[in-house]
C-alpha cells in the first residue's frame, strides 16, 4: 500500500516527463528520446497526422519504443498542453472577475450612499412639513434656503482657469463615484459575467447625462490619449481644436477647446462647444480628464465660423481611469450635456432631451471603442488577410464623416443650397470646391472638374423598427435602387468619364454578392464590399461586364443591440480598392424618436413570399411581404436620405434633375417598404422587380439545395455548374413538388416550384394564404405532428406515403415526402422548412 501511494505521488507530480505509467508499470525514457518526441510533437501536434508517423519512423532513437507507448506519451503531452492553456485562461478570467468584483463593490458603496442621502432628504422634508404645519403664522418658515447658482470665475487669467478646473474636477468626481446625479440603470443593460460594463442614465437633473464604467485591457495613459481624441471614436464630432494649453501648478494641464458636432438630420442645426479641459493625476494614482463649458455664447473662435451652429453646454463631464492589479484599467465615463432642445422642431426634441440617446451615441460608444482597440492590440480580434484593423476603422470613419458632411452642408466646406423643393423637402446642395473624400496626401485622390452635388431629405416614418427597415434595404437593394444611377456614380472613379446615366443603359442581373471585411467586437457595425453584376444592353458590348463594387457600412441592424440609430452607408469603389481609395458616401440613417418603445424588445420577423415566376412566366410580377410579428407600439423614427453625385460643369443641370428625381423615387420606395414591413398586415406595395430573378430568390434556392445536401447527404438537383439563375430554373422545373413554409405558430407557405403549384392548384400570388395544416389530411397531420420533434432536432424527417389536399379540394397521393430544415448562409439560423413530395398524382 505504501509503495502504491508513493508511486501515485510520483506519477501525479508531473515534474518527471521521462516517466510514464503504462499498465501499472513505469516506462522510463532517456533525455534523447524525450527530446526527439518533443520535436515530433512540436511539428505535428495532431494525433492523426501521417507526417507524425513518418517522423517517428525516420528517428532511430525511437525505434526501440513500442508504438503503443509512443501513442500514450503523445496523449499525455497533449493533455498537459490543454491543462496549461486552460490554467492560463482561468487566470485571465479570474483577474477580470476580481477587477469587475471591485468595480461592483464600488458601485454598491455609491448606491448605499445614494440611499442614505435619499433617506436624509426624506426625513428633512418631513421635518419641514411638520414645522410649516405647526407654525403657520411664522413667515420665516415659508422661506426656502437655496444655494446660489455656480458662477464661473474669471476665465481671462490662468489663476481663474485653474480655479474653474479644480471646481470642474470636484463636480465630475461627485458624478462619477458619488451621488451628485440620481443615476438609474440604463434599460436593457443588465450587468453580469458577460457584460461590457455598468451603464446608467440620469433620472432627474439639469440637461441629459449618462455614465459608464468598465474594465479595459489598456494602460491609463493610452486610454486617456484615445478618449481625448474625440473625432476618432465619436462619429458625430466634426472638429476638435485646442486653442490654448498650459501647465497647471499641480502638474496637470489645462486646455481651451472648441468642438463642433454634426447634426444627425437635415431638420435641425448642428451644435458646438467652447470648453475647458483639465487633465491631472489624483493622490491615489488615478488619471482624470474632466471638461466643462465656459460662459458666453460668443466665446471661442470668430463668430463667422460658428454661424451655422447652436452653442450647447457641457456640464462637468470626463473620464476617471485607474490601473488595476494584473494589468488593465477601470474606466469611469460621464457625459453631461445641455443640447438646447428649444432650437429644434418639436418632433425632434426627444433626441435632444433623452439621456438614453446620449448614452448610446457617446458614453457606450466610447467604452466600446477603447475595448475594440484593446482587443485588436492583444490580438483577440482577427480580420481577413490583407487589411489591418486601423485601415478598416479608417474606412468606416470616412464613410460616416462623408455622409455627415453631406447632410450638414457647412458653408466653410464650400456647400451652398442650389434648390429646395418645399413640397417634398428635397434639398439640392452643390459643392464646387470639393474633391472626392480621400485621406490627406492620398495618391488616388481625384479632383472633380465640376464638383459634388448632393440631394438629401428627412422624413418621418411610423410603425416600423429602424433595424428591420435598414436590414431590408441592405438585403433587397433591387427594391429601391436604380442600377444605372449606381453605374453613373461608379464612373466617378475614372478620371474624366462623366456621362449622364441615360447615355449608357445597363441591365442589373439581380446578383448582389456581399463580402464581409470586418466588424466591431459588439457586432454593432459591419464593413463589407458589395458587388452588383450588370451587363450592357448594347449588342457590341453585350459580353462586357458592368459590375459595380460598393464599400458599405451597416450599423444598428441587430434589434437586441444598443445603438442610437440604424445606418446603411455606401460608396462606389474600384476593383483594386486601395487604402486611400476616394469615397463619395450616400445612404440612409434611421433614428428612433420614441426612446421608451426601445426599452421593450420588439421582435419583428419579416418573411417574404418570393415571386420566382418573374423569370419563367410572361407579364409583370409583384413581390408580397408577409409579416410575422406581434402587435407593435407606435414607433416613430426620422429617416434621413442623402445621395452624392460628381458632375462636370457642362452637365450640372442634368445631374441636378436626375438627382432630384432619383431621391424622390427612393423616398417613394422606402415609404412603400416601410408600410409593407410594418406589422399592420399584408400589403403588396413593394412594386415590380427591376430584374428577371431577384437576389432573394436565388439566395433561397441556394439555401434549399445546400440544406438538402447537408441533411440527406445527396444532391437535390443534378450536379452541373450553377451559372446565373440556372440553379433557380432547375429547382423551378424539378419534377417533385417542393414547398417551403415559414416557422410561425401557424406555418404558411412562402415558396413552391411549378410542380408544387400544380399539386396545390394555386398560384404564387395566393400561396401565402395557404397554411401547412391545410395541405395534409387527418392522417398526414398526425404523422407530421409525431415526426415534427425529430425534424426540428435532427433537421430531417421522412413521411410515408399519404394523401394531400389541393386548394380546389382534390385529393393528391404521393409515394413519399421528405422534410428538412433550410439553413441560412451561417448554417446555424433556420430560415424555413422545406418539403419534397415524390411521385405525386391526383386521385
């Protein structure tokens, strides 16, 4: 027994790698054998590698070791590697949990202070009421003691600025870690093990305020450097200029800063700030960057530069950053603003009076950005080959900034109003001084002979989720876009090739290929390249490709994500796509106005009934949109549209007319789409297709065939190269009746091929009125119900021979039916259920 215990201790120590227990006996290896095994393992860690077996045979020193013993040695070696990796991961998680626990304890202390303060205030109010009731004749009891309002010190000398800075620091710290503001947890942001941080908004205070705190794997000085560069992470920041900077007596720095913010819509002016920023280090080593507005609406740079802005006020705000043990920093962020909501139309005031909007656009965005940088620095985020994270971030920022420039149209950028249609509120602005949006010193910058023309408008939409609308616009471009206009914008990348769009008509083939480039860690933004396939109508150029490539930024399409708006921005690019490619962004921005409605999660699932006969039958075809959604609150949003076009001076009027008509057409299409995807019912108002086979039809055909092969291990169609819409036509002409139904509580048909329509004796127009239970007879329904659980779990079910019912009441027999789940491109999301009825016939 003692010997067995001693052997167990020796084997479990792990210090002697040249010992191994095999069938109760120790096998000892020489140092040379261990070194040889380590070399083989380093080159071929996978156990099934043929290369490993070859290396073992080529090593003479391992020839006297049995293959079974070598196999067990590799198994133990692999287990030790896994143990080390897991131990390292657990240490990292433990450090993060310790830091988060410390953060939660501090938050708990702050909440306890807030509760104590509220109890004291409640007791004081009760005492005051009792005193007033007892001494009604004492006039002195009616007076209320108030503290004088905070008055800014003289900002014309360093001593006065230092006094302002110290006061700003004190007020900021009382908001970040104290009880100066009545903070409440932001709706939808619950702290937990997977939470990014703690987010709160003000409940009742002057202006709008938001607060965030979280753990970031960067040093405090690096975090402060990033956050102070506000234009790099805050998309609404147009410009930040430091006018004066000097050292304070305590080692800190004081800066006087003028900041300009973009307006999110065309309906309200932009904002600017004239602030003092104070950077210092506290006694406990924490780094603080705090900021507040200086008095005087005319303070700051010359008045002409600020003529298009409304002066807003920044109340004491900033960042508190302190390092934590084991690396990383704990960051507290406070944003407290007065955005002067009186200066905007009443319908937009919720955007300027909501603390939640400030949290989404500024506070949470700042924390997400520094976490993104931290993960990119540590190598946790991996992008596709050929593009660095900084380059992709730059593209996203340029798209957003170019779109904001077009919406705001500042005079100092060279913009001027050319025409404003009062009935439609379509604004035509022109910029004769602008070249295509390129980085400074860009090699590929293209000066324009005429300039840039922008057609823009804002409108109110109701009863549709911004995320659903933008997601639809992204996935179904053919429903609203004109390929010829896209082609005209694309030729701006070729110097001197300006032409009116009608001069080179091009046919859009319907193929839209989206190639992802990257996304943020929270997946709130997607950067991608879109390829639109087109061919010329001219016979001599019939075989020449007219493909168009767009760089596209999509954000806010996840309804569960936290974001201030949903956007779809795009700009034509050439095939080479250099890092300094010129960009001329256009697109859509949808901002929810009723912020309370976003506190409850709206589940809007839009399912389209696909009209695939447009390429197979004569006559116009119409798409219908079916909506599977619960009753939805009255969501109001403001939609802003802006399209930019380069032009030559000789074609200025033609381009202006084209832009005006195009934007009006897009507005009409988007309005019809918004009505169609709203949860008010089935509205066939999307309009006719612009192509013989829509991208969504081709996509569904690919999903059906690929899922069939995935679940059954066989091909649904004969193996042949899929060129254009050949796969769709083969599926349409398949001899078996193929049907697809939605995944609703009451499934309805969303697709059928020609055989399926013949079997049901119906048309695609009436297909969406047919539910799954109406197809089968009583026996068939019982069989389907018994096999439904297997179908959803395994993805496949075989139904025996049975009887179906057509819409005309006729009986249809079939020898066998196969049901399978249709998976989307990610191979994890179930799009619908498909059924294939083999050898059917009317009885």
